[in-house]
């Protein structure tokens, strides 16, 4: 298994979006529309552009369907909203304890939280060192 989630280029997102809108405008069969919406949401939450990821998140919000909850967690992860993503994956794990995609996403979320924490620590240490350096410089004068 790869160490990352799939990434969909923006051109592909635009194409899938157009296909979905064309199907809706042509009064497509409800099952076709449902499948097209599913493809659209999957594509949006896996998009390389945050703009599209946010659109995918909006389409998932409020859904109780397992797949859409999973897409919600993917979008939150990609937007670096790790604590919210972890809450969703915890809920998904209760619904399907051995769901491999959820377990993999949970691992990515935990890694993201650790990296975010380490960056925060590094910034804090850097600011502290800068303050100490500035204080020493001022005291030299």
C-alpha cells in the first residue's frame, strides 16, 4: 500500500465535474446521477487544489453514509484539520472496525498531527532563540 492518498489533477476534476453537471442537466437516471455524484465527491476530496477539496468537503457534510463520512475525513486531512479528521475516523472505526482505508487514513492523520506539533515546537524554539539573541544583542550595547 502506498504511503499517501491518491492525488487527482485539477484538469481531471474539471472533467468529472462537467460530466456530473451534464448528467444532471439531461435529467439522467437517478442511479446514474448517484454514481456520478459519488465519483465527483471522490475526485474533489482527492484533488490537488484545496479549492476543490473544500468543495468536496461541502458535498460530504451532513451525510451519514459511511463512504461520504470517509470522504469527509479525507478532505479534513488534506486541509490539515487533523483533530476534526481524527474524530471522523474514530466514528468510522466504530462503524467498521477493520476497514483498511480508515485505518490507513488514521495513520496518516496521526503522522500529520505529529509533524504539525513538531513544526509548532520548532517555530516556538526558533522564536525563543531569536528573543534570546535580541536580548543579548541589546545588552551588549
